[in-house]
């Protein structure tokens, strides 16, 4: 009897051990499977895994009690420090511009290596985000990470029904988690760095500028911009393997740059016998058609920026193609003609067009406007060999000039540095213009021998 008991206990022990091994193996399998299924990204010194995605987009949102919110499945973020130094990691939640729901009523709770007690989103600490299109950025928590260390955080969020907001079915929550090295967040963006160098002074666009006037505040459609003027020697940028010159800091702190030379010689349009062909786009047979210049620039951008994996450093921005015009005795004058030829009074603010072609285009690549040339130091029909846009080439701007004798004309920059007028089918230089994101940081001093260089991830 005693033997039977011993055998029975041994059998049960073996059975329990087997179940433990199987259970442990299954748990390891689940853990491995979960980690491999996470979406991952690498940012600076951090390898980041998201259990779902770094982006939140929800509609048909319903408010719940705190008890119900606390019982929801969390979003899990796992981060490993892959650098040789210790790093301080910030975890943020950014509410994006397309959010239509009141995010003040959203409750947040975080547990794990980064902890945040239950709190309303509006009561979190404000942060200065490195992302575009953000309405509000808030700090969830901070943690110091040793080299090779991995941390994991679970985040839950919900809308508290006791806050009394009236949620509509079509309202949207659009948000994005952001993780950043605290040290990198301290460094000023390129736009902030340049703006600190700016001055306030009057600009006379009726006179050429061949002095080192520098970076001057000018108002545009969105607010205050800063534009370089004169014989500038500290506005060089090295990007995508090319040499650029800074035109201006836009009001959103993005930085507009122009290639220092023409990529090739081409026409603005194959066509010339209508005002329409001065537009980046125009209407033909009730369809919107890209003009030659827009097609050329788009192809150039794909081949020279996107193909090099640099598209994320370039932001979409407004390019002015002012096609407002008046007609007198079969001669049409565009608004730019009045500003730059008749009145010598350039401006950055761009008017919405009354024509069915041209206007304000928000895109990744475009051309410098003739108004920007005038503010930089160029004047119609007066040579200027001593400002930073002069390079001995004739190149197009985005500003229409006039239409007469069945021919459409654009403003250009002449080989002598003056603002000139060229027909749309003329074969002259193309100098692409792009806008570096407001979040980029740089090294360098901006001189030709030490140009500003983008800090790549």
C-alpha cells in the first residue's frame, strides 16, 4: 500500500512538472510571438515596439465610467536603449490637428516602467513637440535608461462620462505617441536657430541690395517670416548631397531653401497662347492638368529626395503662383507686374486667385516667387551681381508677368541678376525650392565651407 502511494505521488509530481514545463513553454512562445508581431521603429538611440501602432484614430467614441476605462486593454510600448550612453526618454501623447472631439475630457493612465496616475489629458505637462500637424502635445512620463536596457509601459485612455461632454458619432480622436531623447528635445530647431539671428528693419524693394543686410522680418499669409536679403554669406545648406541657399524662415518655422544652381534648362510650359499656361496647373476639357513645370519638379523631387529616403525632412508648404490679372486693350497684366514693375512694392503674402488656374499650392517642391527675389535684393531690369541669388544663370520664378500678342510670360531672374520676363515656352534654368521641416536640427555655421547640415536620424 505504501509503495502504491509513493508511485501515485511520483506520477502526480511528474504530471505537474510536465504541465509546468508545457505552460512555461507556451508562455515563452506567447511572449516571443507578441514581440515579433509588434510594429517597430528606430529613433535616435531607441528601438521602439508598439503593440498596436504609434497612431490613434477613433470614431464612434462612447464615454464610459472610470471603472470601465480602467478595465480596457492597454496599448503597450516597449523601448530599448541601443546606444552606448545612458539616455533620458520622454513619452508624449500628441493630439493631431484633425481631432474634432474635446480632448480635455480624455483620461490617461500609464503603468509599468513609466507610471502616470489617472489624470485628465488637459492636466498633463505641456511639451514642445518635434512633429508637424500637432494641436496639443503633453508629457506622459520620463525615465532614465541605461545602455541596453529595455522598458515597457502600458497606456489606457478613455472619455469619462462624468465630464458631461456631448460626443457626436462623427467626432474624431486623432493622436500619436511620440518618444524622444530629452537631450535632443533641448536643441533648437533649424527655424528657431535662424529666427534668433533675425532683425527688424524696412526693405525697399525698389532698390537692389548688394550689402550684407542679413535676415529680416517680413509678414506673410500666416504671420511673421524672416527672409535673407543682400550679399549673404552664411545661408548655405548641405542636403541630399547638394548645395542650397536659404531663402527664408516661414512663419511655421519651416525653412525654405533653393538649389544653388539650375538642375537643367527647360520650359515652363510647352504652350504659350493663353494666360492659363502661367499656372502650375490649369483646366483643360474640365480636367485639372499639371503644367510642364509641375511635372518636372515632381519628377526631380522623386529622383533626388524621395529616392534617398529624405522625404520626411521636407514639409508641404505654400507656393505662390499669383494668377490674378486685369486686361486692357488685349494686354493682360498679372498682379505681379503691378508689384514688381509698376510700383516696386513686393510682398510675401499671396492673394487667392480669381482665375481658374494657378493660385496657392501646398506641396513639397516648387519655385521661388518673384516677390521673394525682390525681397532678397533683385529689381526688375536692373543688374545685381552681388546678392546671394545671383549665379550667372537665367532661371524661372513662379510669378506670372503678362500676356500679350498671344504669348504668356513669366518673371525670371536674368543672367545678370535682374528680375526679367521670359515666355512660358522659353528654355531657361530650373532651380527647385523645398521647405525643411520645422522640427529638423542642424550642425554647422552656414558658410560655404561649413554649411548647415541636417541632423539625420
